[in-house]
C-alpha cells in the first residue's frame, strides 16, 4: 500500500520528438508527488521561516527503471511506495503507473539529504519533519535493514 498517491496528466510539452515523455520528466513527476506529499503533511513550516527556506533537500542519488511509455493525454498515478529515514537522509521509492494503459511505466528511487542553507552543510532531519513522516508511514532505516545512501 502506498504512503501517498497523486494523479496527473501528461502534457504535450513534456514529450520528446517521438511523442513520449522524455525520461528526465519522470524525475519531475517524482518530485511533484514528493512536494504534494510534504505539503499534505504540513511540513513546510518545519523547513523555513517567514517564507524563506532554511533547509533544502538536495538529491544525492537517483535511479529509474522504465517499463512503458507515457504519451500526451495519458493519466498516470505516482505512488510513493516507501519512505525510509536515515539520520540525515530521506529515501523515496516511487512507482509511476499509466492508468490510461493500465500498466506500470517506471519505478524510481531518490535519496535526498537535509542541508542547512545558512551553515552550508548537511544536518540531521528536523525532529518535527521526522515525526510527521513517521506518522505518514515512513520507516527508520534500522527497521528495514542496513544499506542505502545518506546517513
């Protein structure tokens, strides 16, 4: 069962000359779902003050296995299947499902690290963010075994 799901539609501007979604846009879809997920948890106030971000989450690893194309007008769903918390990192596993064709389009994984913009260094995940992610279905890295990127 997904931790979070969002539905979108493919726009013509997201495709390449062959009329299929350019591979790089799959990462944009993942980030859009991640942003929608975090917004749904109300965590924006954990990350900044007075509308200015204090903490960013740069990507330190990303991968995607492509299985079926997305084309203009296709309706697709992005499921965040897994959220694994390290000391300083969040690892997301996304499944992109083409609802128009009724088949999986891709499985992607992104690792992001908490980064203090003022100090210019990685930091432990803020306690309030960690709490809200755990309440939403995230797991601590120790609960699923060792391995993975980011501390």
